[in-house]
């Protein structure tokens, strides 16, 4: 009987011990400690039970290294981009950027970020362009695109702090020279936009000098400040490379006379 009682007491003691181990204490570690909601995500602030946002983990991406576009996407606040200040370029002779605006060119003008300023206008015969926003006639003929942009920017500074003006050519005014005399196809010859036209090329576009034409004395007539100017050229020397080809100007008149006279 004593042995049975002893065994019964041992069983009861073991049951009491197991019950005590099954009850979690205040400092015990549970599987809940490793649930995803309790793991701090790198680079993001997670609110704690008090409602106060926690700072990102040390060693995460620094705030000043986050691109503005990403920061604005996360915060919902848009960030304005600063427009770089343009640099005035030096016009290089012969470069396409050295094209000079002329009367009858059809151009588009816009102050960047100011859509109300956009207009399309044809340059007047006197070389000015009508700017309704400014209520002015601004002279632009004879200026390169860069120079015209600087000129218009100076005018727009009355209304905008740092206006960035763009000018684009919608349609070039037609430029031409006139070839007559002993050539294959007398008549006007167009000067390609933003290019130069030489005497040799103009004669070739006009069908070339006929055998009866005088190649040694081709005359070019042009107007210089309202006065006529006559220039004589020996095309044979140009053909042989003894002198450079002659560059023509708008409205030049080329005449190839009869070699028999």
C-alpha cells in the first residue's frame, strides 16, 4: 500500500509540473514574435502600438539619396524641376545654326512653361515679327535663331523673371536667283534652306552653259543698299580650281552672254 501511494503522488507531481510549463510567462518568446507584421521593413517607417511612426533601420537608404521623383511618388507631393539656364552659343560661319532669319520666314515662338505665349507668325517684309503678348513689333530678320531667342527673351523679361524662349522655323521663305542667257534652262533657281548656292552649282541646275555661251565672263548683278552691283566671274578658273566658287545671294541675277559677241 505505501508503494501504491508513492506511485500516485509521483504521478500527481509530474502532472502539476507539466501544467506549469504549459502556461506562458510574461517574458516568454512565442511564434508571434516572428510574424511579418512585427518585422521592420528596410527603408520604411512602421507605426508602433502607440501610433508614433518609427524611424527607418540604421543603415537603410539615406533620405537625401532618394531621387526626388521617388520621394514625391511616396509622399504624394510633386516636385518642380528646375530648368537649366541656356548658354548663348557662338555662331560658327558655315554651320547650319548660323542660318539667319529673313522676311517671309514662318516661325513658331514660345516661352517655355508659358503656353499662352505660343504663336506662329510670318516675318514681315520690314524684318519685324508681331508679338501680341508684348504688343510690339520686334526686329528679327538678319539674326540667327540663337540671337533672335536672346532678343525676344530680353523683351519678355518685362513679364517673366527668366524667360526661356524657343524659336523654330515652320516654313522657310523661298530664296532664289535668276539665270538667263546661253544656258540649258533659263529661269529661277531656288536656294535650298539653310544652305549656300554657288555660281557653278546654279549654272549646273540651270542646265549648264551652252557651247555658244561665254564661260570666261559671266556677270552677276545684285542690289547692295539700294544700288546695283555688277560682278564678273571667269567660270573656267572656277572649274580648274584656280579660284573658289562664288557664293550667290538671294535675288542675284546671273547672265551668260554669247561668246560670239
